[in-house]
C-alpha cells in the first residue's frame, strides 16, 4: 500500500510539474499550423472576436498597411466588386470610409487617383462606366457635384496645360454640337 501511495504521489507531482512548465509564447503556439488554423477559424466565425481582432489590426500601423494592401489587391482582382454588389449597404459604407481616408491622407489619395487614371486609360469601357456613374451621382447629390466642380476648377488653375487642353476639348465639342444641329 505504501508503494501505491508513493507511486501515486510521484505521478501526481510529475503531472503537476509538467503542467506548470508548459507555458508557450503566442509565437510558439501559432508556429503549429493546425493550431494556428483553428485559431483563425474561431476568429473568423465569431463576430465579437473578429471585431476585436480588426481593432487590434487597425491599432497597428503595420497591420493597417497590410490590410490596405490586401484591400487594394481585392479591388484590382475584381473580388471587391463581387462582394459589394451582393451587399449595397456595405458598398456605401466602404465608399464613405475610403473617401474619409483619402481626405485625411493626400498621399493615399494621389496613389489611388494614379491607379484609377492608369486603369481608365487601359480600358475605355471602364472609363465610360465610371463617367456615367459619376454623372449619376452628381445628379443625385448636387452638393457633391458642387464640391467636385470646385476641386476640378482648382486643379485646372494649378495646371495651366490641363486648362488649355480642357478649353480645346470644349471648343471642339461646341463645334461638333453646332454641326449636329445644322444637320
């Protein structure tokens, strides 16, 4: 009986020692692929945990930068448009968030505008669709149209060569309109 008691005590002390000494850091725990994937799934399927995770990401400059890169990549791949079409409410929120971010970060605004210009030059159909969309938005929101006109006028005053190009195009357009009326 003493031997059983001694063996039980040794086993109990061994278990106690092993359990106390098995602390892992987050990096060590996440190094295991299976465990890491389980953690990701748990976060992705629980709205509260996901919101907490996104708050941590947005509070990290590096995390926010990676998130923005991923967002831009999704936009370029067309994935974002599929998600947005399925959820118009989300589309409006995302548009508002992007406008706010671009107003706060002129460098980001310039990069986005440069990318949009390049895409529009590559794809005339996209350019036409964007122009129609912009005209529809301006009709629906006169205040926005006024702001856009002010920005465009300011831009043209800051860039005289663009002003000259715009005036030439307007004159050509007016001449074309007169010719169409005569016919």
